[in-house]
């Protein structure tokens, strides 16, 4: 627990998450939310001897999840962005609190959150791990299940337990993982999103410059990307749907959250503005 949170009242059982399953019993998984992340988790944990309890939200069968008291509960409740640019996570916070009060389950927050909310929701109890989805090109289950790189923010024993649960009881690929504090995990996730969009903006601006003098942009970009320090990711312009810029909603939301958390990131603030300009262009 960080120095700033040491006086915060801890709600519910504070023990670390455990991965032990008595021989001959099922591994019970709770999932709260209704989006592509929940679809991925339901598929990933649909293995023999696993039992899944799913609630669409805090008002849709959450009691079934609480009564089951599963070994682990994934909270994937969507947040809302207000007109003032503030992230509204009331339902997510409510779901987390109810799980802490009414179960002894390990709790994994899968929804991407700004730093202030991560510190408030995820850094106060050893049972809560912040493990947001890493940005992917599509929301297909196949792509999301094979991302490979995962970020786990929380108490060390709990983050290790969540990784072990992925290995033992799911189909989720975990080729690389980072075990950090919740706040550090938030900065890693948001920074990756910001770098993705920064690269996409660079390629889009280069496309405009090269095509303006009649050059073959993709030949130029492919050779640039062949330098291992640059790489080929994001250089295809326009997008497959004829649009421009980085249109990944989750990545864009994470970038805006990072900019809001730290006003010294002036480069990324400019990247966000330029990307919005490209997104608002008519499709090719």
C-alpha cells in the first residue's frame, strides 16, 4: 500500500489472491460486463472443469456472481466520458465494492482507467489487480486472446496468482508479462497507446508529404520501417476502411487519459489533436 493510501479504509478480505483449487473441484470464474473483453474471457475460460458465472452489469445477474463466490472475478464494466471530459466509472466502482463486501474472490479490473481512478479503485486492497486489455487492431476474440503481453498491477502475490490463473485455467496467451503497482501499470498501458498513435500520426503525415511530390509512399515507408529501431507497425495508409489516423477507440481513450493525468506530455497532446484531424477527414 502506498504512503498516500495508508489511511484509506480497506473494504472486505485483504488477503492476496490465491490460485489453489482443491483436487476434483471446478475452478469458478465470475465475469461482470458486456463487451468484447467479456466475450474473450468467456471463450478463454470455457475449459473442462471450469464454471463461468456471467453478469451483464451491476443490475443484471450480479447476485448470481456474488452468491457463487468464485475464485476470481473479472470486472469489465464500461466507463462513460462526460461532456467535461471526465471518466464516469460509478458502475465499475459499485461492482468492485460489492464484490469486495460480499465475496472472498480475487478481483481483476479489465477496463482501462485513468490514473486517479486506478489509485482509488485498485490500490487499496490486496485482492484487486489492475490488468487492462492491451490495445489490439481489432476487437475479435482471436486477436485479443493472443495479444501475449499482459500488465498486472497490484500486490506481488496477487499479480503472480492472476498470471498463473491465465496459464492453468484459460486459453489466454501469456508470453510476456509485467508485474507493477497499479499506478505504474496504468502508465504502461496508456503510454503504449500513446506511442501507437504517435507512430500512426507520423506515417500519415509522411504519406501526405511523399504523395504530394508523386512518390510511392509505401515503398518509402517500407524501407524506413526496415530499420529495427522504427519497425513496420502502422505504416499502411489509408486504413483498410479508407479512413486516416489511428481509429482504435480504446487506444485513443487511453491517450486522452494520459494527457489529462500529466500536462507535461505536450508532445502527446499535439499528437492527439493531429490524430483527431485525420479521423475527421472524409474517407478515401
